[in-house]
C-alpha cells in the first residue's frame, strides 16, 4: 500500500538560509505521527508544505498520491486541517457554520454529532464571536474533522483546552482513527500528548530530522541504564542498573520491611526529546 505521506530531500530556503534541509520521512495509512521540535525547528514550514499552503524550494513531496503544490479540490476534500489560529467567522452560529462547511464534502460527519463530540452541544446556537478561547479551539477541531478526512493535520490541537477537554479530545482522535483508519500528523509542545496519541514520533531540529521511531525505540537509542531509588532507615540511595528488577529483588532480600520509597525511574519521552535536541545542537 502506498504511503499517505512521502517526503524525500525536502528543502525550504529563505535567502541564504535553509529553514528545512534534506527532510525525509514516510507516514503510512492509519498512523498517528507526532512532529516534535523546538521553536524555529521548521515544523510549521514542513506542515504548510504538506498541506499545500507553501511552495518548497526542493525535494519530493507526495501526499495522498499527489503533489500538494499542484493538487486540486478533490484532493483538498480528502484532507482535514486544524491550524494554530484562523480568522473567525464571528457572526455565524456554531451549528450554522459547521453545517455550511459540511455541505462542501461528499461524505461529512453529521454536524450535530461532531458538535457534541467536541463538547460544544450546549453552545451550538451561540455566535462564534461569543465563544471562549477554549471553545473556539474545539470548534477549530470540529471544522477539521467534519469532512471525514483521510488525512488530518493537527497543529497544536489542544492549545487552550482544560485537562478534561484535552482527555476527551484524545479519546475522540483515538476513536476516529480506530473506526475509520484516518491518518494523523500532529505538531505539539505537549510531550505527554504526543506519547498518548502518536504511534510514532519525528523529532525535527535545525530543519533536519534527528529522531524517528516509537517513544520506546527513541529511548533505546539514547537512554542509559534505569535508575533505582530507595530509602533505608531514613537514608536515601540511588543506583543505575541495566537490570533494575534484579537489583530490586536484591534490595528486598537485603533490607526486607526496612525498604521504603522504592522507585524505578525509566527514561521518559521528555528525557529522550531533550537528549536528541541537545545532541543535534552540539553537532552543529
């Protein structure tokens, strides 16, 4: 099966500076991929090229079998986009706006169902201009999803969401992906969100891909031994170990009920991400 996104040697140059340089990756159908990177890493530029909103300087890009820079309206109808920000249609009511947009697609979600799914059922009759920032963000997500896209781009999708809304949104994305096989490419600064949603993570820094894999695979590339921490008779100890389970067993055998506050700390996605970015920056 052809890749949903195929990028090879992507380059974006402004004047004498490369913002994106030799970026190469594939996204397979049904994958949820997170694109991580510090500010200025080239994430937004890369996403805009894939969405067809920006012309690249060089390289091969194919999205849903077409070049985004020249794809037509039928291709656009297969793609959903949730931007970081957009100009609101303030005088429209939520239900009216979503119903109007849904009418442009061949097989949209029911606008009422989509409004309920993003938690705006109680605000369906409100004008967009009267919504709070978090409520407008939920509407952004509904607009990106209402056309039932094959591929969804999410740019900082839960910015402005409270913890409950963020959890509900994560569940919604997982449900839609599981039911319809939708492919998702998202950018986020929330590493917990990336780990919860993404089956694979790309780390972009300095315009280049510096990491590509599942969270576990990336951690395996750079992580050292796990750290075991414990307390005995009020004194704190810590030791790294390649075999933490064996060390824990030895500690129980040696200290028994005196062993307190036992903790095995494994490398987190944050540790992995920071190590990859620092290594890339040190190499430049």
